[in-house]
C-alpha cells in the first residue's frame, strides 16, 4: 500500500483531474456527447458519469453516514463491468441513453465532488489510496473519452474538428538506429511507495537474452513502405488470426487513413505526417510490419528494461497536439507519449500477483486473457499517469486507441 498523500496535495490533484475532464468537452455539444459509434466505445457523457459513479460507489456510500445518491438509478446506468457490485446497463446500448442529460450529469459530478472534497481533508492511508485509484481511473477515461469521440467524429462525412489547434506537426524523427542491451537476470514490476495498479506487481525477476531495440517508433513514412510493398496482400507476414481479420475487415491501411496522403485527426483532416509515429494500428498489423522489416516486437520485459531510468517526458495530453509527432534527437526517444507501443507479451499475471480485495479486484485481473500488453503512454495520456512499469492492455484486433510500434531484434 502506498504512503498516504498529503491532504492538500491530494485535494489539488482531485480538483485538477476532475476539472480536466470537463475542459476536454469544451468544444463539444450535447449531441456529440451522447453518440456512440461502436460497441467498444462509449459516449462522452457516459464517461463523465461513470468516473463519478466510481467515487460514489467505492468511497462515498460506505464512508459518509447517511449519504444519499442524487439518483438511485445511476448505479445501474453507470456501472461498467463490476459484476460483484450489481447489475449494469449493456455497454453496446449506452448511446441510447438520451437521459440523464449532459446538464444532469454535470450536476451529478458536482454533487459527488462536494462530498469527496470534504472527505479528502481527513484522508487516512486507505482512503488516500482509493482516491488516487479513482483519479488514475478518471485519467484512463479521459484518454478513452478522446479516442471514443475521435472514432465518433470520424464516422461523420463532414469530418468535424474537435480542436482547431490539434495535430500540429513535429520535427523529423531522424534515422532509425538501434541500442543494445545485455541479457541476464533483471527485475521488472513496480516497487516502492508511489501509486501503481495491482497488475504492475509484484516486482519479480526475469531472464533476458541479449537484445537491441529501435531508438524511435516506426513512422507513417516507414509504414507506408510496408503498404506499398504489398504488406496487406501478403499472408506470410501475418499471424493466422491477423490474416483472417485483415480479410474479414478489409483492412488496407491504419485506421483513419483516407489515402496515402491524408488522415483524420482530432484537428480534422490533415496531411499524413511522414515523420510522425504510425498510429491506430492493431497488434496484428504491428507484428506483421515487424516480420516484414526482419525484426520483431519487444517483450514487455525488454521494453521496461530499456525504459528504466529514462525521464517520463514526451508528447502527452499536456502538449495539446492530440496526435503523435516526430522528434529528433540521439539515443532512445519517444519511449513515453506519442503512441502506446505494442509488445510481444500476452497480458498475464506476474508471478505472485494478488488482485485488490473485493469488487476492485475486477479492475484488472479478470481481463488477463487473450489480450496484449502495450507500454509507454500516448499523446492522449496525462504525463503524471504514466511510468515505466505501467501495463496497458487491449485485444489484438483493436486499433481505435493511439497505438503504434517500436522494433526489437535479437543480438
């Protein structure tokens, strides 16, 4: 359990995170915030309500004497997947919830915030952890809010602009080079007193062979070479499930590419930045590209070993770009921010893993099947949300997140 946070700093963090969720919606109308473009995505309004329900259900209802929910039906509407917490409204139907209105959801947030801020003033160690968990949970949903609204806006033939100042190009990424690491026994996983999720623990030993990892992610320009070389028409580069998916879905390029010159971004239609990291690709596409390039994806242990000791700096949500950008420099770069990097590792429990007690044990552990680990954060992640041990996870066919790849090779 991490050390209790100072009440003042925890209050500031709470206000900061909760306010950011609403600021991200400033350019959206109520119609934008209700639409759901696919079952994997959720309406913006639902995200705002669900993260509020999380504080209400896991903190307020058991700790505030006589606490009264603003509406008892919200528990059913805004529970996501916590089956031990009760029944829930079906995820694929969330876009049908025209009520409560956006205004009512904002009022719900204010109701919960007022109670939470009073509680934080007297937070003990256990409450501090739960508040930190709730805030990190909201930061995850801030990223999902952005990727979900991007997917929704992309379905509109008008290609609406979410933010006029988004998707400004970066610099040339420079040539792709390699940095080697000696193998042997090393440790991965979180240890210490800082916040982490249960799936990052425990810190444990792993064996690595000698390897080298690319100094930057693969770019749009490099991925375009794969496409032009017939990558989407050549089955030998693909895993069996990947090739089946390519055929059934008709994939010929990353999600949001209109052609070889334009793509849809949160800044609207933009020229394809050839120096920016390729994004919105599935694990299958990342793996196929790596095979075509006579390389492979790094394991999560290799990625964490390479990232260890590097400052958590990069193109995060705070930059306002909301799109990966090229970055020049020497040595390993863009390990953090820009794109979540697919690894070769299946999402599985570490040796000795113990989920959190009670319903919160459903947060991560029950998803440790059929998914792949991604590392490093993206241009839609908050900088203070990411660390070297952070394990993100998605199914191998999914690509609406800001996902990309970095190559690795055996030495």
